[in-house]
């Protein structure tokens, strides 16, 4: 088998009307990443010579999501065949294989895409290869009509199918591979003479057969090829993605105490011997190194947690949080754009934003970095081994030196030298016996009031 170069086209110009959304369908996220970016990542794994994306007019945000791959605009959505026609300039003179995939099929794997492209090199020198599937409910998928020899004779769209054709269980998954030399001729032959008045890419099969060119079928897993047309489909695809991700994480040495309640992003990175408690959510950009324990109910996004650190329960790590090795982040602690050195501790109720906390520093309960003046963000620097007493407000920009101590309840608005104590509190007043006298006076007043109300006759009585 000689391997020909590969070009890929992603169709993403459809409006996705059934999503009922202002966001283009292919930008709806699955595991924190736009659907179309999942598809492009799977294609990139095949190392094609080029990837082109067909977008609709004004869909610059879709083009951005797939950069640096080249977008091409399909001026009006006249069907999947028209979409591929619009992309012809991207593959002009290209003589290799052309893989056409949909931007709304985010679970497709590189392995399946590779098998589909390889089918073009099978018996009969196929001009077209189609990815088929047998879903539990064939619904409105196009149906694959096979000839006596098991190769494909036609794809009949649901809207064009008669009752016999609708009873076919082998459906079109929507992904197709073409011999690039014969593709332009097949596209030129398409017409819009059908129920929807669209140029169906699927008609290319019948046109190939008219020329006596072979069309091959590769059967795939319906859960993988599933297309998203509605929010219900989106939730189903998200569920499948998460189940697979959890299974893979556990296979690679991660303990999930309640797997179904932990949600990952497509790019979440997990080391070995990581333990994750119930109801933890990972947004994009999380990196968790070996031996980390993440207790229940944490929300982690754009954060790195280094070896042996303990996080949670109920912690929130926001983008730019970098938690050092063996550090502890406890309950109701929020960290944003801040680094904590090795072994640093912030165990309860704190906000650390735009900060650098040195190794071994201890951040007391209720410590707040006041990082924002209403216009600009400022940094707080806390030295190694420093001790920040409870309920301290650190008014940034401010630096607390190595091993310095801050007394509880202080508002620290100027730098603190290393090894010194800074404490800022109002002067305390003590009045011995005052409390006992106060309580005795008030108790007597209350008793007198009660006695008076008993003597007053009830006005209704
Ligand atoms: C299509 C197939 C159907 C298959 C199903 C699998 C055709 C004619 N039908 O139907 O056989 O069973 O997928 O999921 O191909 N798009 C454009 N421009 C257009 C129209 C669509 O770029 O003018 C894009 C959409 O953004 C989408 C993809 O093509 O990503 C498929 O379009 P969609 O409308 O979802 O096709 P289906 O009705 O699902
Ligand atoms: Mg679809």
C-alpha cells in the first residue's frame, strides 16, 4: 500500500439551528474545549499536509478557534456538498487523499479517521470511503445502501428515503474520504434536486457508482461518531467524554473516590498516585503532579499543583495558581495568579491573588491580599518562612520579608523587613468589673418592665 499525502476539510458553516443559540454550534464546548477544536486535534494526530475549515460568513470566532489552520467561507449554506465545493481552492491540484469531517462530531478518534483514510487504499481502488455505524436509534441519519459485494451503492438521506430504505440500520456517520484526483468531478456532478433543495455531499457515492468507481464502507462505534445537533446531544457527548476520561485516568494510576462526580477538561494533566475526592471540577489548563491529594468539592482551572501538595476540601484555584510541592491549600481558600513555594500553607479562609508566597510561609485564616484598587492589580510578595497572622489585610503592592511575623488582625500597607514583627491594632482599653455591672443593671431593668406589663389590663378583655 503506497501512502498518499492527506488533506482534511472540516465542515463547520452550518448554523446549528437546533441548538437555539447565538454561539455557532461547533464552538459549544465539550470538556471545556470547543467541539471543532476536538475534531481538529484528532486530525492533527494524523499529521496531514493541510487542514482547511469551512465556515459561514461572519464566523471569525470559529476561524480563531482553529487557527493556524486555514478557514474558507461558504457564502450561503447550500448543503454539505456545496461546503466541500467552497473548499476546493484549498486543495487545488492536490492529488492525495481528502478526508471530510464535520465540526459537530467531537468524539471521533485519530484511529478511526486513519482507518477511514486507509480504506481508500483497499480492494477496487475506491474513489470514496464512508464511515458507517449502527446506532440504537437510526433517527434521521442518512442510510447506507450496500451492493451484493458489500461495497457501497448509495447514501440515501433520511428525507429522500422510502420506507424500505428507512428500515436499513447501517447509517452514515457523516465522515467521508475521497481520492483527491476524482473529488472535483464528483462535486461537479452534484445537484440540489431533492427534498431539502441542498447539494448533498452524500450523493457523491451514487455519482461514483455511475462511473463504476468503488465506494468502501468502514463501520465505526456509534458513540464515537455521534453528531451533536441539539443540547441533549451535547450533554450526551459530554457524558461519554467524561466517562472515557475518568476510566483512562484510573487506568493510569489516579484514584477517583466518586468517579461520576469528577469533571475534567480535555487538557487536564494528572500524574501518578493522585487522589481526587468527590465533586471536583477541572476547568481548562489544570496540571496535577504526582502524589497530589485533591479533597472534595474543589474547583480548579488554569492551575498547576506540584508533587505531594494537598488541596481542599472546598478550595478554588483560578488561572495562574501555582501550588508548590507539599504545600497545603485548605477549605475556602481562593488562589489566583499566585505562586506558593514548597511547603507553604494557607489552610483556611483566605484570598491570595497576584501574589508570591515563599517556601514554608504560613498564611493565617482570613488573610486577604487586597490586590485591586478599582483600576489596577498589584502584587503581594511574602518571603520564605514568613508567618501571616489571622485576619490580615495585605494592601498591595507590598512585600513581607523572609521569616517576618505579622500580628493577627493587621492591615499591612507598607513593606515589612525580614525577621521583624509588624502589628497594627487600635490601642486596647480594659475596664475591670464593667461587664458584671452592666449585666446586673440590664437584668433589673428587664424584670421591672415585665412586672409592669402584667399589671396593665388587656384592652380587649
Ligand atoms: C449529515 C449527512 C447525513 C449523516 C449525518 C451524520 C449530508 C447531506 N447528510 O446530516 O447523511 O447521517 O450528517 O451526522 O451530508 N455544513 C456546512 N455547510 C452547509 C451545511 C452543513 O458547513 O451548507 C456543516 C455543518 O456545520 C455540520 C456538517 O456540515 O458540521 C453537517 O451538517 P448537518 O446539517 O448537521 O447535517 P446532518 O443533517 O446531520
Ligand atoms: Mg449533523
